[in-house]
């Protein structure tokens, strides 16, 4: 068996070169993740779609601690990372997954999400007004981050003034590569969320966290409540932050597509789908592990192995998407995998789509001269194997 490929900083900066090579030569191949875990990487669209729906690829972390230790190339026990916050629906299989997902499903129906439109429009207008009159901004700091995190804070009933803490914790846990900082962020966020939930128990309000705490049909224990709050708060805004920033970068690097979208704002919904496909906010899924032997793409993966599904690669697979490396906001609709597939399909997808459509449409309206303020070669992508997002996005407004 060939030596695993190390997913290093070069891969983080440009994953697509490796993805193209693997899809052609070894679409299911062993790799070593940036945090030192040996796993199998699935890169083709059809293989990825099948893997995401295969119950033999488990997301139940309670079954995996010894696997993480066995597959670590650094000698560290990766299983201890995030255990205080891991008892949520993304890290579970049926029947626990079914129960946990059911308690939040009604908050993310198309009808409930559409009711948020006026508030999302207002938050967007306020942020754009705050940018007006400036020559240059970091679009992440000024717009792409505060919009979805404000929406999620209000939906959950979390003080918006604490959003800086959430960004700090997310960076430490997911992108910093600093183990001690990650562990401290896990502890701090767990303490914060525990106190927040205790407050909702004593003084419920009209928000999602209060509804979870006082749900009469499905009672969640304290660990599940804290974990679910973490998932909704952190994962609930990260995808949309990257959707907005990655989408705008793609547009600004393709002047013909930017001009076409400005000429016809009715193309925005389709453009958002193309942004999700072309520069997927999630590069690889969180790790799964095989609870039985699984054959994927003609390769048998034994029981007890770790598996990554490369969403960013699947969405650039030319057998599924003609001219896949070309940005085309008029592309005929073809379902992508940016929000996953199967029982773990992203529950917040309708909200992310709505926020992305409003954000990009209003941003282009507000700043007709919007342009990159740096050479694209100077941009850095966050040091994460899972997220695919920029560290900053400097733009000129006029």
C-alpha cells in the first residue's frame, strides 16, 4: 500500500490540485490530516454521495476513542478533543441522531426561515451602512462574519455582544493548530453554554435554546443541551460566513461573472448554488469510522478505519459537473454536496442559502465599484482540514 499523503499547509492553500490528481489516479486514498490522523479520503462525486449515506460509516464518537489513538501519527489522543461538546446530532447515529435532530427540525423549516427574511434584510442594511464612507474594509470582519453570527445569536437567544468570544473559540478549536488553545476554548465555551442554558431553564424566552430546554416531547440531558447549543451556534454560522466570503472572492476574480450578476440580479439564487459548488464552505466532512468493511470506489476499507469525504473535491468532479473548475453562475442546476447528503444533510441549509442570497445581492447594490484590495496570491485560507474559509478578504469599496 502506498504511503499516506500528508495534507499540509500547501494543501490548505490549494486543495484542488491534489483533488484533481486523486480523482484520476487514486480516488480513495489514505492521507494524514493536518492534526495527524491517518484516514481514507474519498474524492469522487458518486463515491462521496454513497459514502455519506452508508450506515457502515458511523459518526458516533462514543465508539471511536481508541480508533483516534490508534490512527494518530503524533502519539496524541485526538478523541479527547471536544468530548464535552460532542453529544450532538452531527456526532451520532440513529436512533440518537433521529431523536436529537427532531427537536430542532421545526426551527429550520422553509416557512420558519422565510419569516426571518425581514430581520436578515435589516441586519444586512445596518452592516452595509456601517461600511459606507470607507475606502477599504476586510469583508470578513465588516460583513461576512457579523451577519450570520448575529442572525444565529438572535435565533438562539444568545447575547450578540458575545459574538467575539464565539469567533475566538472557533478559531482556537478548528483553525489554530494549537492544542492547548483548542482545549482551553472547549472548556471555556462549555462553561459559557452551561451557564446560558441554566439561565434559559430559569427564565425562558421566545428563542430556540429556551425551546430546547423546555421541550415537552424530547427531554435532552445537560450534556446534550450544551453540545446541541454548541453545534447550532458555531456550525450554524461558519458555513454561511464562508459561503459569503468565498462567493464574493470567486465573483471578484471572475469579472465576466460579476458583470453578468450585476446586469441581472435575478441570477443571485443560482449564483449562490454555484458558489457553494465551486468554492465549498466545507472542504472535508468531519471524520467517520467504519463499523464494518466498506467498499468505496473499488477499494475495500476494513472495519475500524477513519474516513473523510472530500466535499470540495466531489463538487469539482468533471464526471458530474462539466467544466467543473470554471465558475458559471448560469450553470444548469445540478445538486451539489456542499451541505452533505443523507441523514446528516445540513439542517441549516435553507437559512444559509437565504442569508447568502440577501448578503450578496445587497452588497453588490450598495457598492458598484467593489474590488479586491490585494493580489489573490496574498490571500490565506484558514488552517483547517474541515472548513474552507479565508483568514481575511480586503476589498476596496470605491
